C-alpha cells in the first residue's frame, strides 16, 4: 500500500520511532536518573523532572522495604544508571515494626550498593497523620542523615514543607501516609533545586 506521506517526512518519522524503540529496549541504560524506593516514590511523576523522554526511570515499588530497595539499586546500576533518587524506610518502620538497629543495618546495605562515583539524593521519611509516631521517624531519620553524610550522599527533608509539628498536613495526604499531587509537586520542586548541580540533567 502506497503512503501519502512525503518521503522526507516519512523518513523523519521512522527515524524518530526507531530511536524511541531503542530507548524502550535499553530501559535504564539510557536514563540519566533512576528512582528507587517505596510507594511514595512509585506514585510520584518524576518523569516531569526532565523535558526529554527516558531521562528518568522509576523502579520504585509499593510496599518495598529497604532490602528490596537495595535490589532496585543493583538492577539500576547493572543497566548503567549513575544518578539516583532514593526514598524508603516507612515500610520497615511502620509496616514491619522493625527496630531501629535493623533499619540501620538495612539502610547501610542500601548505601553500600551505591557505586563510588555515583550521585544520589535520599529523601528522609515524611511524618504521617499520627503524631505519636513522629519520635520514631525522627530517630530513624537522624540515623539516616548520619549514614548519608558518611557516604557523601545528599539528603532532602520534605517535612518542613509537607508536615507541621510532626504531623502530615491534611492537604499533603489523602490517607495519612501517601502523597497527594500537591505533595508530589513539592517533592519535584525540591528535587529540581538540588538537581540543578547535576549539569548533565536537563
């Protein structure tokens, strides 16, 4: 069947399709940044950080605990990703009721996976709707900050923007735990500021 599309236009279109298909096949290998984490990260539209398709790949998964997040990082690095956005810990702390010492061990394992020379930003655990768990979150976050500093990993604290006095703001969650689109927008904006130092990323 003969096409009515002019040959130069047709070649341009087919060339564009081929590059997109190649990018899909390669997956994380063409991504500038890999996102790893739990349902907070899985539900955030991180692709909006870039104007270019396939710059960001999101490997985060709902329910993921720190040990699984380490596996996500390994997968991303096997596919040549060298820049990471990481979140995690709430499922360990609240879902599994893991003691702080176990969370520390598993978080160390996550950070050990990050190759020397790679860049990463870790988002601390946000407060939830229940004020009584804020001290636990504070303790875990303080430990995570110390470990990130040891490894030269940047830390992002969203709590000043999405919470007040140890409680998630009502407009930042519809179930007390997960982020609303408004909270996701805050996260994206905060990351944009930090990512401005990563010159390759546009």
